[in-house]
C-alpha cells in the first residue's frame, strides 16, 4: 500500500518569498512516480511537476522544483519568488510506475496563502 | 489542444435519485480516471477506464459505476444517492504509458 503525508495543513508566506511544501511518502514499490498538483478555489487540479523514483536529478518546471530525497522518502515542492496567484491548495500524489497502474494516491493537501 | 472537460459543472439532487456525470478526455488520451473529493476523506480513486474497459477500481460500493465509449469519453453513474455522496467529482485523462494525469474542472454534486 502507498501513503502520502503532508504535515502542513496551512502556510502563510509573503509575496516574493520562496516557500517549501513538505511531502513524505511510503511505498513498497521499486519504481514509482511523484506528482504535485495545485487546486485553486475553482476546483480544477493543475499539474505542476513530476519526479520519477529513478531520476537522479531533481525535477524543475519554471518557478517550481521538487526536492527529492529518496532515502528519506521525501518529495518537497519548492516555489521560488511566490506570487499572489500561488494561493491555493497543493497536493502531493504518487503511483507505481507499472503499466496500467493509474491510481493516484493523494496526501491531505496544504493550503498556501500568499500575503501581499 | 483542449483540456479535459466535464459536464455538468454543478448538480443538485435529492436522496434516492441517480446521477450521470460526463468526462471528455484530452484528444488522443485513452485512459480516463475518476476521483471523489470530500472534506473528510480527501481525494479518493473511484475507477479507471482504458479502451472501453475498466482497468482499475477503488474501494467504493457498487452504486458507483462507469463506462467508456469508443471515442474515449467516459461517464460515471451513481445510483440511489446518499447525503455522503455530496462531493467534487474529478476526471483525469492520460495517454497510454504516460506518467501524468491531467484533470478536468470537476463536477460539484450536492445531495439534499
């Protein structure tokens, strides 16, 4: 079974500061993928970044980077130079990298609020 | 390329009724997954369809069912609605073998 833990229910950050959202995971799968999604108040889940367990380098997508520490089973999301539009719920998710295994397991999420 | 679309966006039903939600995946995507999101349980996987076949199933009662058509569009049906079925239902699509699921805007179902 897989489990995702996000220990920060809410975070408040000043605009233009960097922010780190924590995510730890547990799995017995050898090969797995880790994902971060953003959910604004409108409800749509927006894909941000992906990291494969086999990737040696941390993933980056624009202002988003994923701090992947496999031995510690952590996959923290780093947002640089935060903007007001970054205020939203953020979910960490994972699934095994097996053909046909599409089920994503999500954490409980972190509500990020960016203050001007 | 158009994203995942879901209809309707909002629904209000009463207990005992049934409801059908629709999802159109990104063009070329053959896998469609459904998730239920509630404040208490968070995001939970319902089922996944690929090439008109249910390939994965979550831990939900048989009142929740789905299907996929030859054009990859998918529907999910909930029969005999209960108050606890009030939730945001999210649909996601992915292409065969790809790692990322892309989500639609969701359908917000309220059961009175």
